[in-house]
């Protein structure tokens, strides 16, 4: 590894976050701090430019590095942050790419991975750069690895505008192919699909077909968000030099200047995005990290949480009312976070025969709650379910149909297939 006095330095105070709930986007419980801040890939749509992330200087030029990141990660790993509970470690974020060009010289991400590889955890990693191929040897030391690659268009001219510093779309799809050949799980984040550019039928159809050919196990499409301020200004400037005819469309879509960056509701572009979900569903391609993948690297209680989050999104995209499901999700999240906090206070230590003691305890509780359901249903109904004294899954979810469904997942190992929204029990 080469230190470099010309690179702005940041201090990593902690290396692995200690979350009480898993991240449904990455399907991981733990998150590792990125080695960089700012990103030389310089994507025109990058959220990292938004004021809310407080990135100083020119976002794609003044990239800062945390030279001590591997040390901080190692310290947290040794303290048990990632060893008491089973749950993959997520690497990557929407505001920096851990494999941006500087990594070729500094190898800080590689050093971080090396410190995490022996925690016994899985890894979930996201990038737009072929540099990740260099580290397949380290990734293969994790219990399992999910390599996610962002590809938003096959059009190289458009990619040069939207993602000027990243590897070409074809190179990124080759990473997916290589990851599958190496025995990793792999999928594509096809986001953002930009109106009038990459979100149009011909462009999206070609992209999805190429992702499928590369061996992608899922394709997650997503729309563009533009937060008012630096992010929106940068994108509109780039667009004006490439397709000025689209400026009125974008001006209208983002005329409400929402803090979240979301376009105005009820616009035709959102309807188009719904169509992409339908096209992928009909072709049997999952539009999120599939349950069959993350159940292998998350604990059962955390996998149930991610499943509920994904179900709420999947049914919502299909126009089904999800108010009841979301209420149950909130109740489950409350139960899971409270149980985890209580178990962490006990300061249980791992040992060679019991490497994830907290996970074992938490899973045991969930299994006994699910087992209790059928017996509880034969008794008179309880009034006003109380999560703090829950004796069955019904008490937590307050939704008998859902608890029956989850009983199959928890007790029988059933897997939920996203394209068909159906359960199947593994042979
Ligand atoms: S690769 Fe990600 S973090 Fe880097 S500029 Fe592009 S969107 Fe931003």
C-alpha cells in the first residue's frame, strides 16, 4: 500500500457500524466505513454532491482518503462488532465508490477487506469499477460474497456523460460474469434510469437483456432523484450540453424541489418505471436482492425483516395497498430492535463452538414465537396485542395471515419468489 501526501486525509474513528436493524437495500446487518469521501467517477446524477453530505471541495476531484480505515475496521472486528451476530458486512455507498481510481494506487479497500475476511461473515459490495476484479481472491475468503454492479445504460456515449470516470458498461457487465464464474452471487443495480435517456423502452430492454446474459441474478431498477442545490444544478448543466431538448421535461419533473430529490407525484415517468418492474417480473427476474440469496448471509430474524421491507415495496409497486403490511413491519422492527438491544446488554461472548451467540439466542426466540402461533389461535383472542409481552408471532405482527405466511418461512425454510410473489419450500 502506498501512502500519498497529496491526497486529502480523513480520520476513521470507527470502522464497522453497529445497527439494530439490517439495511434492506444492501441486505446486510453490518456496514463498513468507506475508505474514501468524494468520488472520481463523477456521475452526473450523484447524490453525494448534495449539501446534506457536507463533502467539501470539488466532489469528483478532491477525493479524500481514510488511510487508517483498515485499522479502525480491524479494531471494531476484534471488539466483536461483526463477530457476535451473523449478518453480512455491506461495503460501498451512494456517495463514494470504494473502487474508484485512487484505490488502484492506495489499496485501502483491499486492506479493509483483508481485515474483515476472517470474521466469518458474508460480504455485500457495490461498485461501478472493474478494479474489484483485483480483489476476488480476498472476497473468496468470506463466508459468501454478493457482488453488485451498477449499470444504467449500454450506450457508451450516454455513459460517458452520466458516469464519466467509471468503467464502461460492457466492462461492468463483465464483472458480473466473472463474479458468477468465481462462485459469487451477483446482480445489477440499474439505477438511476433517466427519463428520455436510459429509461426509454429500447434502452432499458437492451440493458436488461445484457444483464441477464451476463448471469445477473437480479436487476433492481430505480428512478432518478435530484435534490435541490448542487446535485440538481450539476445534473442540469451536464444535460444542457448533451440533450438541451430534455431540459423542459426535467425542469417540470423536479419543479417541486423536494428535499428528498423525488420528482413530482403522478408523473408519466414514474408510470414508466412501474412498467419496468412489470417487464422484469414477467421475465422471472427478481427486482431486488432475492430472498434466496440474503437468507444465506443474514440471520433468520434479520432476513424476515428484509423480506417484509421488500414485500411492502413489491406489492406497492403493483398497486396493492400495503398499509396493513407496513403496520406489521413497523411492529416487527420494534420487536427486533428491542430484543437485539436487550441481548447486547448481556455482553455474551462468542467461543469456537458458538461463534454467533447473539444470533443463536435471537433466532431461538423468533422460532419459539412462530411455533406458538398455532396453539395461540386455538385460544380465545387476546385484546390489544402487546409487543413487550409477545408470546407468539401474531402478537407482534397483529396480522394473522402474515404470521401464517412467515411461519412457513421461519419454521419450514420456505423461500419467497419475488417475480411471482409466491412461497416455495426448498427440497
Ligand atoms: S460511482 Fe456512485 S458515488 Fe461515485 S460518483 Fe457515481 S454515483 Fe457517486
